[in-house]
């Protein structure tokens, strides 16, 4: 182990004179930066602010006495996400170990106060439970779409009573990402097929929609929909959250459509011709032959799109919503905490990084899964 | 006359390019017709017209009792005849055209289930019988990518046969294969021919043409130059161009 790492170091970092010079410059520099950050994090930084405002960061201005609703909703979403992971790759003990670190870490930072740690433990347990279920009971995978749909309805039902306008924090960011990703996929697929349609009116409308959405900023679309919805449909009385989700979905559907279209074009013409020669209808050809192969090609960009949605979620501040980043700003707006900017921003950065890495990790597993199931 | 395919002064253009010129051709039921010609002569286009993968512009084409609509009518929605024709006409391609995301078994059952509305049990039973016939029963649950070219092409033949076609089209079925795999595919085709399947075959396998064909058609630059019994055609071609074509392909 040590021998191989020494060998690796000599080969890669000290192989040629230029490498040696570069390594001598860069390695101490990196070490110095790492040490300073670690030193600050362990001695100077006062992390109690994160502990005290964890609830605000996670669920925004959602009333404290109703927080159980938010935790329940989080647990349901976690279980659904876990079950989704289980369809792609099996739960292994080391996954459980990594997940268990989260409540443990919170417990340590909280100086043994179990309140936050218990909520986190519940969410982690829900994730593992869903994950284990679909990993080892193949039959349960068939129930996934129905279960996810029911789960979503329950989440909304549980979260709604205190007022939809109070949704916020990381929970809102995740909810917005989930709803947008799930809704924009079918819409994007329809748009992609529409853009290739033989009916020129449909083709022109879809092309026009995609091109317009891709040439304007997201923030403009979201703001626009927010203003326009009450004018177009005043009787619906849609909440800001719903309008935000609609804006995001409308915008990102165009991007999904372009990814899917590139996948459709990657399916060889011979596939369509072979299917036609068997007498299969055009609808069935698109649904069963072309689309599955197209989606396989574009899994990576589509998941990249999910990451993009998650990282764009802070833009909902423009319509007055409190997402994860905005919640952090709200804490800093308190004069009492004015000197804790670095602590809060570091926490936001690390959390965004962790969630993003998790999405990327799941995406890589999904790609492997797709590759092995159809060689 | 018991013709399954009947072309009368059929013409096809790609824009200004005249691909098929006044084709008159009839294929009788049970006949094996081999179509020969240099590359680019229009022989693939000719058989691709029979199941409507290519459209023709003027003349007439009757397949299995249905009028194949000309291009102008296809655009107006003359698709019902097309669907009926494709149900009864199987086709095997140079590049196999198997669906890579489906197992061999699913490749074979999808059309009978979707188009002929057969139950899964019935379709799978037929599929296993056909796989047995082409010698690939053991590979039913593999994906196409796990099979050799010759095996894939035999699966493709089985897939077409699952629709119980009245006519089989072969578009250079052995051209993409390694030489040692050509034989196994030709064997399956030979067997089909002896069972009385009507076949139109575009191929460069002169030995197969000579042995199995009832008639040989020679096409050059989009026109039929010569039609005849294989023995007559190969021994004593009447046309100069056919003679020089044979001299070129039979030299090695």
C-alpha cells in the first residue's frame, strides 16, 4: 500500500525535472492552504451559529411548532429518493456508514443535545429503509412510480396547513429541484418529438418554444410567470411556490428537449427501418424502440441538468421565496450574527457541494446500470 | 397469374436523379428471385420499395394484393395499405437491425405482440420454435451485443419469420459478416427456400444465386437488363454489360 503510493508519487509527481519543480512549488502551497482552513475551522470559527439556525437553514421560516410536518415530509422524500437509488444500485453497509455519519456529526456539534440529531437520524433511516427495500425486494421496484406519486401528494398535504408561502430552506430547494426535474422530463420528451414531427405546425411551435426558452435568462422566465399567472388564471390563486415551480419547469423543459433530441438523433436510422419493416406502428416505434435507446445516451446530460436546476434554485429569491442560500443570508442579516459570514457561507458551500456530489455519484451509478443492462 | 409482387413501369427519383427506370417485374408465389448488379445500380432501392421503406413516384406496384401508394398519396395519408403490406412482408438487412436494448427473445416477440396482438405466451412459444430452427435456442435471453454477426443475422431472420410473412426480402444479408459466418446465414436462407418461402434476395454471393435462385435479375443504372434462369444467366449472358459484370465478380 505505502510502497505503491510512493511509487505512484515518484512516477507522477517527480518523474521529470519540470514535474519536480512544479511539485516543490505546488505541494507546499496546497498544504499551507489546507492547514490554514483547517486551523480556522477548528479554532477560530464558532460553529454554534449553524447549530442554532439549523432549523431556519433547513426549512426556512416554517413555524417552529409545526416543524414536525417539515421533518415528516423530508423523511417521506428521503425514503422515495432512497427507493429510487435502490432501483439502480444495491444498498451496501458502507453506504449506511456514510449516511449514519450525518446525525453523528450533528450530535457532536450540538454538544450532545439530541433534538436535531434525532430528526436527522429519522431522515437517514427513511433513506436507508427505502433503499434497502428496492435493493433486495425486486417486486417493490414495480410499485415505485405509484409510491413516488403518492409520496409527493402526502408531502404536499403534510406541508400545506401552516401555509404554502412559509416553505423554505434546503427543503424548498430540494422540493423545487424534484418537481422541476420530474415534470420537465415528460414535457421535454414531448417537445423533442414535436420538433421532429411531420406536422409542420407542431414542429414550428416546438422549435420556437425551445429556441425562445434557451435564449432568455431563467430569472426572467420565473419572474414573468410569477407576474403572469395571476393575470391569466386569477381564479386559481396559485401560491408563489407553485408559480416558481411552473416557471422553472417551463424553462428547463426546453433544455431537456434539446438533450433528448440529441439522443433521438443518435439512434441509427436502421433501427427505425427494421421496426417499420416488421409493421410496428410509428407510435410504438418511437415509444419502445427509439426513446429507450435515446434516453440511454443522454442519462449523463439529463442528470447534469438536475444538478443545474438545484444550483439555480437560489434564483427564486426574485419572487420572494426563501431557499437554502436565502435562508443563510437571512441569518446573516441579523446584526447579532454580523461577524459570522464565513461560518454560514462555508456551511452553505459544503452542503451544496455534498448534495451536488451525491447527485453526480448517483448519476455515475445510473450510467453503469444502463450500460450493463444493454450491452 | 399468381404474382405476389407486380411492378409496372415503376419509376423512382431522388430529386433529379432517376434511380429506377420503368421497372416491369413480377415475382410468383414460392419463387426465389436473386437480384444482381454493381453497387449503386438500384438493386437495394428496388427491394426497399416493396415494403415501402423507399417511395416511388410513377407507375404501379402491387404487393400481396395491396396497391402500394405512390409518394404523392403516401403524403396524403395512404398509410393503411402500407401497414397491411408490412404485416405480410419480412425484411432482413445488411446491418441486422436488431434492437440492442432488448433480449433476443423480446426482439422476436415485440412485433407479433404489438402488431398481431398475440399473447406473450403464444409469441414466446413461437419465438422459441423459430430460435430452435435457426440453431440459437440457447441464446434466447442474451442481448444482441453478446452474439456474433452470423448469430445476430440468424436472429434477425427468426424475427422476420415470427410475423409469418408471405414474402421475405433480403438486402445483402451476408455483406457485413466475417467470411466464416457467411455459411451459417446462407444455410438458413437455403432451408427457407426449400420450404417454399417466396424470397427476393439482393446479394453478392454468386454461388448461392446459382444454386438457390429460380430466376436471376440483373440491374444496371436503374434498369432491368436481363432476367433469366440462373444457369442461362451465368453460362451465357445475353447482354454485354451483364457479361462484363460477371467477368468482374466471378474472377475471384
